[in-house]
């Protein structure tokens, strides 16, 4: 998934986490940008910068907050081993959009894949005296995550080849029986003894590099 980075600047040196075994979910209890949260945590709380590692807005866009491998400032007593995700909105009084829910679930799945050591997803209120992330927060949906789509596999005979992304044009269209504009993308290739072998994927299937040349 796409994580947006707005280049937040932190003051001082941020400590690195020694382990990562839990994700803690929060709500912002209000609306605003990742920059506004960052400024509030600096000027209002006196922190080095935003305490959350990720911020999910109502439109489903996900922003990078505190660097992912550093100790956060979001759940007192639990920051040394957790990743903090904050969701724009106040879920004591409102409900979450489908776009925001989906983004949150995908983010949880991505983090679990990146950190296999994660064994728990919790709400802020499980650790501290707070209503966060709110009674209307769709905790079960987001904590469950989603199955991330896997790249489409190449046909059996080309699965062990290397991926590239050069544009080519068919040298002899008659050989490939393709009536399009003749431009294809290499999706697999390999070099053996200095000779390049590979396949091009087209609407008509797979063709050999021998039948194509670079644009």
C-alpha cells in the first residue's frame, strides 16, 4: 500500500525500539492533518514530534508519522515495544468511513508481514485510562487485517526468470498473431552465457524476445 511521507522534522534523537510485538490503535478525537498532529505534539506536549508511527485520514490516505523503527509516544508504559496507529476522527461520536476502515486493515496486515514478531493488536484503552479509540471504532475489522494481493504468477515455464520493465516492439508481428499496436512489456528475462532469454506478455499470450527489439 502507499504510505505518504510529508517530511516531518523531529527534534533531538529518537530512540530505537528493541523489539516490536504489538500494534496499538488510537483515534485523534478530532480532525486534522498529520502535520497538525505533529505540531500539537511538539508545541502542546513538548515532545520530539508526532507520537504515532502512522496516521490514517478519513479519505483512506495513510501518512508516515514517527519513524517506524523508533520508540513512539502514544501508549504510556507500552511505547518500547509497540507501533502506534492513529485514525482521524472522534469515534466516541461518529462512525468510520469504508475507505478509512479498509486502509487501516491493510496497514495492519502490512505491518504484520513486515514484523512477524507482532502477536497482538490492541486499543489504547487496554493500556491506559482512556476511551480511545472510541466506542464506535471498528476494532475487530481493522485488527483482523486483510489478505494482501499477491503478484500474478508467470506461466510455469518462466517462473524462475528475472523481472524487468523495458518497453519493446515486435519485430515481426506475423510471428505473434497480435493485431494491437505492437508494443509490449518484458515481464521476465534471464541471461545464459551472455544470451538474453525471456518472454513478453501481450493480449495474445507470450512471445519470445527473438521476435522483438527495443523501442
